[in-house]
């Protein structure tokens, strides 16, 4: 039996969920508030119906009590009014105030202190009322013979006022009375326990009640007048006369010299009534109808050698028909809003849910906080609110431009966003113009498609932990480009150090080089991209255009007109006159495609060649936009050693999937919130202006990617450029200004290092670093290069190297 009882005790807490326990606790609090309110009203009714002739401890009579509460009410009212006068109403008012706080779930802290303040406020307030200047000693016999302050207040006032006059002179009594009044007000406010905002709310409620009462009285009066008028009309109609009509027809006044124009009758404005708190409006989610057939993809392409066929939408999984089955009802949303208000009230945050916006994954509740509530205080309660609501995570953030705070609560049933429904939406069609690199990011919290333009970003930084949906999001971006751009319009350079995510795209015609999986070749590819950017700028300078769009338009216009574009160059000097000789050389006009560089894992590259990668990415991020080169960089470790300040400053557009901590969220976005995402494609998208938008990314399966890649491979082989991943020669490398490589400055630095080592007979990284005043990494590379060329030997067990070549002074 004991074991069974113990088992029931252990199992009982699990029978009720935290939400049910919270609901039971709130209902019990409301029941207690009702009982307190009834007790307070009983006390006030007993005081209001007090009769001095009722039987009490001060009056002996056999007459029945006329008090509305009966003999007990008569005795209680006599004790309170005889002892404290008007101050005897404090217990009833205090009970009502406590009931209000408990019933509205504002809490009632410090109950012993409030009881002590109530007991002290009654005699002090009675003394202050009994000692009012001009009335003290005047024999005011209301509400009892003892006056406004009752017998206790009168006794206290006599003693304190006389003592004040004795100590402070003629005005001492007035000073003591003023101090006593202040003390009475403080004790009364402390006993009632209402804040300044609640006093204002109570005043508004009282004014609203009075207005409502006047409105009701006026309505009843008009109704009674109509009833009487109708009754008289029927009565006189039976008698054959219409006196009501005769009485209503008054003689017309004489016409005035300047008559006023006759106005049309209008209804009198209804008096303002303090309406009860309205239920928050529920915004209807935007439901995009499923297309009956795949929408054709429009394409303003550059001239192609052959007809390029874009992948059909039938290769993507179709979006299921959205139905209302399983969607939260309006009643459930309203109940959740009330529960959310009560949970926030438990943590001391007062406010009202003014609007509800359900979405495919989360529902946005817009909270209008009470005056004086700081936003940071509400945002800091995200984890506590999630625990109280029994959900995985809750994100709280301010809504720009509005006086509300958005609370995003996950739905009980999550909808899946499909790439096919994004590519067939009207928003996607808007981004089909010339020169747009449209990326289908997903849907916002209201269900509207979010399509971004990579050409306007102009670069994108993506971060997210393993399992957050980052790789699926990268695939969706690449497929968005493949569905819109032909190989003549957009070429891809895919860098995948993990050799897992992007290798599936091997062999498609859009690639400029095979998928790069080696960090060393990734450095070479990025350096080639920088040289290509510089080459494009030189070509655009020759045509006097500012960006790739203007260049392609100029090329297309010249081809259409059959125009030969030339440039004037100097070929030498005249031997006789010495003047320069110029020739017009024709330019080879070829349209320039966009180049999108996708780096799937930046952390691996930064570990191998951090300085070189950072320098190349920095130059591309700063200058490559006008040349039509854009970088999409992703990492699963958004730490400061991967996303450096230089990289972060040049990537204004960022996407953060779920991260581990708020510090990682601040690293990628500059603020917390990404750690509270739900995973599986849930992301925060920060556009260039800094505004953050929550987006639910589309799901793309591996089978869909493979089918699309197979469709593209059938149309032709990729035209790889070997120089993308092959190390450049010395002439090309010398043009890589600002990036570490085999440049002339690097060679001269190597010669200086060889001179120092051969002259001094010492060889170490720190020795080279001190003498040439360079960084440790560069000094280490110089030592390694000297070892390869046989100038120094390998390091021994203590790290010393033998100098194998000595250089003489001659």
C-alpha cells in the first residue's frame, strides 16, 4: 500500500502539464479575488446602511436591525464609524483593491506589511480628518456624534495638536496636522497596494462607468419617452383626435432678415463609452493557391549559341494543397493570447495582445506593453515564456516603427515550405527582369514569399550550426540561379572543403572549374577571381561604362548595329619627327556573365590560409559588385576568428540559421535571437539596411537536386577554365596587388632573407621576423621556401637549422 501511495505521489505531478497547472493556479487566484471583493462590498454596504438606532455594543434595543447586512453588519459598522469615522471605510476599500490586483494577476506582495499599514492608517487618517482646521472642535456630528474621525481620531487629534502647539507655538498644531495628513496618505496608499498606473487606470474605469451610467440613463429616458408618446398616440387615436401632432406642431417663427440655411438632420454623436478590452484582431494568413501547372520561366537571355532549356518545375516536389485542417482556430489563437498575457503578468509585465498573425511555422503575437515597461525586460523573458508555454523556443523582438513588441510562438503543427511554390509565385515573376540574380529564400512569418536579389546585396554571409538547414538553404539558392540563368548569363565557382555538399553539381554547364575541394586550390581560385575582377574593370574602362549591365548593353548594341569598337593606342614614335604614332585597334567584344562564388565552409579555409583568404575575400567584397562578381560565403562556426571584422564589415547582407549561443548570434547579426530559432530552415535574414526579417527556408531533397543536375548535364559539357584552379605564372601573379603571392615584392623579400641568413649564419623564424620586421606567418613561409631550395637544412630536435649556403662579401 505504501509503495502504491508513493507511486501515485510520484506520478501525480506528471499528470498535469505546466500549462494546466498554470491555468488551475490562475483560476484559484480569480476565485480568491471574487471572495475578497464580496467581503469588501459587504463591509461597504454595512457602513452605507448604518443606523445609529440599530442594536450594537453602544446601543441596547429590542428593535430589529435595519442594516442591510443584518445584526453583524450593524455591530461592525457601529464599531468602525464610532471608532474611526470616515476612516472606517478603509478595510472595505483595501479588500476591493487587493481583489483587483489578485484577480488581474498582478500579484499582491508584502501582505503582512500591507495589513500593518492598514491597521495604522485607520487611526492616523481618523486623526487627520478630526483635526481639519476650522472643523476641529466645531462639533461636526457626522457620520457619528464623534465627528469625521470618530472617537479614536478625535482623541488622537486632541493630544497631537495640543502637543504641537505647546512645542512649536501657535502654528505648531497646523504643522502637526499637515505631517499627520501626509503620513495618513502614505499609509493608505501602502495599505491599498496600487501603483500610480493602476490609480490612473482605476480613474479611467470610474469615469467610464459614470459615462456608461449616464448613457444608460439617457437611453432609458428616451425609451420611456417613446413608450409614453406611443401610448398617448394610441389613446387619442381611439378618441379620434391627434393632440400629440397638434402639440408637436409649433407656430413657425417669423422670417429673419438674414435667414440661416437649413441643415440636414444628423444623429447626435454618441457619448464615449469605456468599452471592455476587445479581443486582438487575428490577421488572416496569406495562402498562395497551388498552381495548376508550372508557370513558364521568363528569361531575357544574352545571345546563346544554342537554345538553352531551363529545368521544368515538375522536377521539384509539388506543394500540397493547403487546408484548414490542423490549422489553429481563431478561438485557440485568442486563448493562447490570453494565456500569453497571463504568463507575462506573472513576471510583472503588463500589456495587451493587440493583434495576432498566424503563419506556416510560427504565430506572431503583437504585445502593446503598459507605459513604463522597457523592451529589454520583455525580450529577456524569452526563455521563461517558452518554458511557461511548454514550447521549444520563443523569440521576442521589437517591431520597427510601431509601439508593439513581437512575440513569435511556434505552431503546434508546422508546415513545410517547398521550393516549387516559391518559383511559381507572383513575387518570383517580379524578379525575372534583366540583370537580376534572384534567390528564393523562403516565406516570412505571415506566409508571403521572400525573394532576394543577389546583385543588389551584393554579397551574402550565411551561418548556422549542423542540422539548422544551412546546406539545404545553400542548395535552394543555387537552384534558384539555375532555374533563371543560363551558362552564358551566370557562371559558378563552387568551393566545398568538406567535399560533401556541393560535389553533386559536378559537371553542370554553369561551372567555370570543377568543384574545388582542396584549400590550396581554393586560394588559387579566389586569387583568379580577383584578377578577373581587375580585367573586367579594365574592359569596362575602355568602353566608358560603370558596371557589367552597362557593358553588356553596350556590347549588345554594337553587335546589333554591326559596329566595330576600337581603342586608340600608341605604337611608337616617328623616327623623323619624333612624334608619337597612334593606331586604332579593334576590341573583341564578348558579353560578360555574372560570376557567383559559393564557399560552403569558410572555417576550414581560414584555418589553412587565413590571411590570403581574408585578403582575397576583402577585395572581392569591396570592389566586385560592379564587375558582376558576387560571393556567397557560409560557415557553421560563426566565431570572431572566422567571421573577422574585415569580412563582417564588407558583408552587409547576412543570414543566420540556428546557432548555439547568443554570442554567435551577435557575431553574425549584431544582436541576439538566432539561438531561439527552431531549426530546419528557420532563419533570420538581415538586409543591407540592418532590418532583420524571420524567414522559413524551403526544403529541397537530394533527389530533387540530382534530377535537376542530370537535366542540366544532358544539355552539354561545362567549359572549364584551367587557370581558375592552376597557379598563375609570375607575370600574372605580379598583378595581384594587395594579396600574398609570388609577386615581385615577395621575391625581393625572399632575397633579403637569404642575404641575412647567409651573412649571419643563423636561420630561424623569429630571427627573420626581427631583422626584416615582418609577421610570423610570412617569416615561416620564407624559412620553408629556403629549406626547399637547399639554403638551410631541416630543423633538429631543438628547432635549430644549419645554414648550407654562405654568401661571400665580394
